[in-house]
C-alpha cells in the first residue's frame, strides 16, 4: 500500500489499517522476526501521520519525541507528513521525521 493511498483513506480506514499492521507486528515479535517488525512499525508510523491535525504543529516550537527518552525536536517547517528541523542537543544537520513522532498537545473542547 502506497503513501498516496493512505492520504486518500478516511479516519476509520486508517485506524483499521493501523490495527491490522499492529496485529502483524505482534505476530512478527512473537516469532522473533525483527526486520519484519521494523518494517510494519514504520508503516504504522507513516499511517498515523495522516490522523494528525497538522495545524497543531507550530514552527519554531520544541516537541518531545514519542517513545524516545529525553529526545526533543525543534520544528522549522512541515512538508507533507514530515516535520523538518533539528534534534535539541543534536549535532546533526537539518532532518525530517514523521509528524506522528511529535508529542502534540491534546485538543481541548
């Protein structure tokens, strides 16, 4: 399934796709197939990007990176489903990460 088709899916279809991939991840983990697990994990990460309200991401703001202890990311701009910027205390050049890795504030209301 290509990213283009993920962008065409409804929220319900995306949630079903993610649920199916997570089930396959559990099976791969139980069978000890690490590379398959990693591929499925990446597919879930990308699919989750399409569930995110991109208007919640502010340029110049620093966000905690989900599932990585003490990692923070400063967003310079968003292009497609990737946030581009820099890891705080990182010495690397500009990098892009899927927006689903950013811990965003919960919507109120």
